[in-house]
């Protein structure tokens, strides 16, 4: 699902980066998805997302003030945490 969402955004002209917070694990059932999600340390997910944003910022073709983040259900907490570190007013 994440790859498809990234592809749709890319088709609209956005630079996209799909982050694999689950280190290659793919669930086949909702229960399995929940278990995989629970196994991801929140601080590691935040570091991974932070590294992704920093990578995008380092690219000359990316407008630094036009970077966004999309979280899908299980990733929403980490997405909001990342957004708060990078974009939300303090």
C-alpha cells in the first residue's frame, strides 16, 4: 500500500521516498500487521523518518520548504513525531 501511495504522489510531480520501518517484514493478516507494528521501537522509527527527511533536504532537486510526510494507520504516530521535529512551529 505504501509503494502505491508513493507512486501516486510521484505521478503528481512530488518527490517521494517510501520508508520501510518494518525492515522487510510484510504482514498477511491484520493480526500479523499489528504484531509487526508493535515490534518497531518508536525511537527507531523516528530516527529512520528523520534520516529520510535529512536525505531529501540534501538533494538539490528537492525544495526544502516543500517536504511533507504521509503516514498510513500504523505509522501515523511516527509521522506526526517526525513532522513536529521538522515542520511544526515551536
